[in-house]
């Protein structure tokens, strides 16, 4: 699987590296957004549970 990539031109290798970098950056952005949303939901749920008296500090 690596052989076709290494036998290509330098420009092709650079393009493949840029595409891989773009995929990694996009995945990290999505992961951060999900983590922030989950954190906000968890904070709201914990605040509601605290207000209801189910959990104590």
C-alpha cells in the first residue's frame, strides 16, 4: 500500500501529506467541539441534580 505512494512524484507526496494533515486537523476540531458540548451538558445536568437535592457538594 505504501509502494504506490513512494514511487510517485514529490508533488504527489506533498499533496498526500497535506490531505492527511487536513484530515487530522478536521478530526481534532470535531473532537474539541464534541468535548465542549458534552462538558456543557454535564454541567447543566449536575446543576439540575444539585438544585433538585439529589447530589450534594
